[in-house]
C-alpha cells in the first residue's frame, strides 16, 4: 500500500516530539522534517536525535525539507539530512520564477542542483513543485530534470489552484516522467483558502490513480492549523491510498 506521511511544517509551532506523536496518532507512516523550524541545517546532534526518535516510534524519516534554494553551498544541508537518516532532500529550484531567469541565472541554478546531488551521497534530491522557482510551469520543470541530469535528481508534485484546476493539475502530473517523481504534497485549497481534504477527495483520487504506488503522499497544511482537521484529513488520505489498492477503511 502507498506510504503516507506528514510534513513537520504543517505544525511549525509544535515541538518535534509532538509532531512524532501526531504522526503516530493519525496512523501515518513517516515524516518530512522541515529545515526552517524543527531541524535547522548544521544541527547534526539534533538531527541524529530526531531521526532516532522517529524510528523508535515506528515511523520513517522520509526526507529533509531543507528550503535550500540552489544559491549557496549544499554540504551542510546534505550532512544534516544524512544525520537525520533521510531518504531524500527536498530543495527549491532557485529564487526566481522561470520566466524571469536569464540563461545565465538558470545555468547557475542547474549547477548548484548538480552540486547538491553529488553532495547527497546515497540520498536523492527532489525539487519542490512550486511557484517562484524553476518548477513553476510544467515545461520548465521537465526541462530542469533533463538539465540537471543526475540519476538521483527528482521532483515533487502538488496540486495548485489553476483556471481549470482538475484538468490543468492532471496535465502537469502527466508531463512528469514517472521515474522522476519522488513524492507528492497533499492539501486542498480553493480561493486561496485551506479546506478539508474531503472536499478534494474525488480530484485527488483521480490524480493518485496516475501515480505509482511506490511514491509516498505527504500531508502539507490543514485548515486553521487545526489538529482535529489534520486527523480528519489523515483519515481521508489513508482511505485514498487504500482505495488505490482496492481496500476501504
């Protein structure tokens, strides 16, 4: 069955111990630990502690959500992810939208991403699918995968608000080479408002039907930053993954 998880940034105000408790309580499989609050780059002892506590709780350290934006030295980020025991490192593809990047700027971002891939050792590197970066359009994102050209370079997918949400998001997803999709960030928004995941269940079921079951799906953000809403969204997510394998629960 498809693996499920939680991004720690969903609850930035909570201590990492509580993030672990909530992940277990929700019946999810693991955590993507954020580098902005819970695990800053360079905190290697903390990374080892969080990684071990996550494992002791029966969870997976999926990834290190570094927020590194391909504009600085990557070694400290890679060392932190390794101390955590992460399977991959999440990065952002630069600091500018693709339309504003000259060939020279784009080339520098590509070189920084290559450097991160080489620093990562046995870990993978995955660029978040995000506005304001080189993954802000499907054309730019797919091109970036080819430009970086490293075997351990991947990308994420997440649903975004679009003129025709359902069709546009599906078209974006189908453009990503299946072997290059590392993880999916799951949430549901409309009119720039976070909504219960249940309202997007039908659309997410369609999207997941086109994604290999080897690709984890990770909850990111909930309405009102509410623990109660998170637990309900986690239930919906678990049902979505079970339906993809013909099970209900």
